[in-house]
C-alpha cells in the first residue's frame, strides 16, 4: 500500500473499523432461546426464525 500513500498502520486501523462496524450491525440480529421462544440479545423482543 506504500505506492498509494497509505501506511500499514492506516490499513490496519481501517480494517479494524470495518470489522467493528459489521459486528455492531450484526449484533442487533442475534437471538437466544429462552423458554419456548427466541429473544433478541439487544432488546429482549420475542422473534420467530425465518427458514
């Protein structure tokens, strides 16, 4: 990446930012089974699974 005036540290920081953004967006859709229902981890809403 040196030819494009990017340093290795900038590239790593960008990569870490992208990973963090993706994980934050995906975490809103995580659910766990509680009793007979699935409940979202973030909001404790009862949800159903779509096949």
